[in-house]
C-alpha cells in the first residue's frame, strides 16, 4: 500500500543560465536516484517531466517494480518534444496548452497550468484540469524535494511552500544550481536544525539522507 | 567541475613527516602515469579541514601514526572520511607496535610500516589510478569527427588512460552496450563527441541513460553552433569554440589544437574523479550508513569491508565481509575480489593486537557471511538476465544495495535483512 506522494522538483542548469547556476550533473543524478531508491515503494512520486531526468526515473522505478506509482506531468505544449520514455510511464498526466494573454506568453501560461494541476490541486484526471473547484485526485504531499535547477525550481518552491507550509520541504543544496539560492535566502530557507542543514549541504549518500529526512 | 582533484589527506600526530617520507615518490608515481601532481593531486592537511569537502573529489586518507595522542580535529576529519567511504591507510614507524601508534578506530585496519615500498602503490590503488582501473570510452561519428576523436584518444592515452574508440554506437545500428558492458566495472568515463548529426535520440535515450545509471562520468564535447539534445543534460558539457580547432576548421576534417586537447583531458579527469567518488559513495558510503547499531564496519584500504560487533572492541571476530564493487558484478571482477581475500590477514582477538590471523574465507563464504555488494538501480532486465546467467558461476553471493523485487538468482535476501541476521548471529569461528 503506497503512502502519500512526494513532490520532486529537479532539473539541470544548462545553456546561458549555467553561468549563473553552475551545474553539478553527477550530484543531481545521484540525488534523484537516491530519492527513488529511498522513497519507493513506501511513497509515490509526483514530478514534472524533464527530458534527461524522466528516462532515468523510469528505469530506476522500473527496477524497483514501482513505475505505477510515479506520476509524471507533461504539458500539451511540448507534446512533440518529449522523449518516448515518457510514454512508458503508466501515470502520465497531460496538462493543457494555454494560449497567451496580453500579460503572459503561452509558455508561461501552460507552465502555470501544469504547476497548478501538479502542485496546487493534485489533479490527475484530464477532465478536471482547469476546474478550480475540482477535488484532488492524490492525497496531500508527504514532502517536497528540490534538486539542482534554475529559476523554475524557485517558482515551484514558492508555490509548494504557499500551499503546504507544514509539509517537510528539502533543499538538497549539495546538488548546487538554484538550490544554493534557496538555501541562502533567509525568506525562503525554512530554518533547518544545524545537523539537517549540514546533511543537505554536504552529504552525498543520498539514499541515507532521504531515509533520515523523509517522513 | 574543474576543481575536482585527487585528495590525499594527511592525518595523525606524524603528519608533518609526509613530505620527507612520501612527497617525492608519490609525485613521481603520479607523473609516471601521465598526471600532473601540481594540478591533479591535492595534499590536504589539518588547517584546511574546514573547507574540505569529503564528498567532492576522490579522497584517500593517510594516518601517520605516532605515540602522542591524536588531535581531536584529526579524528573528526578521519570520521568524515570514513563516512564518505574513503580508504584510510594507517602508517606507523614500527609495525610490531602498530596499535600503540594509532587511535582505536584504526586498529582493526591493516596498516604498513612507513618505509614499506608498497605504500605509493596502495595510494594509487586507493585512487583507482592503476592502468587497468582507468579506462575511457570515446564515442564519435566517423564521418564528422575522426581527427578530433584521434586527438582526444592521444591526449587521454598520454594522461594514462586506456582508451576505447567506438564508432559503431553513434552510427545507430549496433548497440554500444555490448562492448561497454563487458568492461563496465573498469570504465569510468565516456567522452561523447557531439558533432552535428552525431547523436540520435534512440541512442541517447537508451544507451546514455544506462551509462548514467551505471555511474560513469560523461563528458560531452559540443561542436560550435550545435545545440545538444536536452536528453543529454546529465552529462558534463564542454562547448567547443572555432578557436579550439586548427585554422578554425570544425568540419569533418577538423583537428583540435593542443591547447584544446589539454583543456579536454583536464576536464575529463575532473569528470572521472567526480563520478568515481559517487560510485564509491553508492556502495561503501551507503553501506556504512545502512548498518544496524549493533554492528560496525571497518573499511580496508584495499579489499573487503569487515563487519564486526559494535561492542566487540577493535579486534572482535568478524561477523561477515562485504566486497563493494563499482559497476555490476561480473565473473572477472568477482574473481579478482575473491582472490584478494585469500591473501587477507587481519588482527583478531588479543587486546594487545599483536596476533595476525588468516581469515577463513571459505568458512565465512560457506556460512553465507560474505556478500559482493553493487548498485543495480535502473539496470535493465536484459543486463540483469546476463547477471543471472553469470551468477551460476560466481564463487560468492551478490546483493544489491537496494531491495530489488526481481533480483538475479544468486542474490540472496535483501542486504538489510542479511545485515540484521549477521548482527544477531554468533561471530564466525573457523579461523585458519
């Protein structure tokens, strides 16, 4: 019987933004694997699809026999760009492509819709997308885990913390990227006890870290 | 990424003797295998400990023992290194009085007398810098990048790597996994020449994700003006500029400048170091963190992890042995580990610690007290099937660091269960 879901926000800094957020791809890779190994099958996983990370999450969950409890969110906006591995997931959740408004482009609007369904409303059922009164399909999150990333991870952090202020939210700062900004920001850092902060900043034994810090 | 180094951490009351004892020989050995000791080797001493990250870069600890009591700061750094799974070599002026020169936590570990000429070799082995353990794979598209591949091949070879060139993989007809899989345990690094049209998404999604799961480092050389597939983002990117090519020619006949090759090989080394450290953490660091409280693990600089009762003192009789391996167990790597066991002597029993006994490997193995531990997360069924076939012939049982629902035959119960069962068992008898 799988318990409450864990929200995973992970990506790898690249391109021009990699200058601002120097990437540590090995640490990001190890942290994602470590999370899957430590959290499953006890928890299910909810995450937004990422071309490099999705295939690895699939392989790892598959080797543990837990693919059916990984919920992967993909925006219809990118329907033609996603790796075929995304379709291997049994719980692939499509979120709508939303047209641009005078204030925001279609990318920003579609990403907003995806995060709304994935983080705020926890909707899996297609017909319930964009219905602000729809009841959640998934139980509330047991934890949020934040790995690597660029600006997007900061947006997801703010959204997660606004809606789940009492749920453990882990900034895995040893994976660098935007997690360093989150940890350094006194308005965002949740105030971890010193040993927890040290673990998150230094320890690369990720299975161990998540076993200790996840509920 | 370019910061990753081989860290030689000097600890212990006699640590200031390091330069006189080993400084020259070690640096010579580094240079002999094609590394630059000034750039690649970092000798760390107390005083730098605050900034030192035991998880970043690959570390080997040298404890230079003496009669004076150890500095608590040294012991703290020692503890941090041991938690990260780094090998520690205890070195003493007189091996017959070993235990009087080292703190309690190092007494169970095999040490050397500091005039032993095997020490530089031990250090290199701790960094996995022996030639057979230092291999790289270069994948490239023949029609785009042959002269560049040859340049990278030569640069890495001069640096002490054994390099395998592979065109077939990216040509997309043959899977590269067969060639790669046979040498996976010794392959640390894949250099991917991402020239226009080199990669196709099938290869990237299937092969590259497996490479990442196995823990190899991937260095991706990106041609000027070329945007890599997003699926490759777990690689370390090195964008090439036209100035990196002789005459600015980065077409199919283009060759790299010597400066560019130097930059590439230095980055390749850093990628190797980081991924090797991660592979070691996956099995040694995580294993030590999994132990039940009643049990203690003594990580030998070379050879198995010895499991003892936590309250048995430094010379308690072993409960079991773990051989952590990098990559997947295959017949050759297990045979090699098993052969190493036969020569193992450890200190057992007497509190004065002067008794060296031969460990009864056969007895321990027969009593199901030895495991080869590996990280098999994400490995696909076809490779597990191969492991099932091989396991029928392996002399030792295997266990994955994670609990896997479809373990290969020969994997016993989960590692956690096995550790629990050892902790409650009577210590192994049957010493030779």
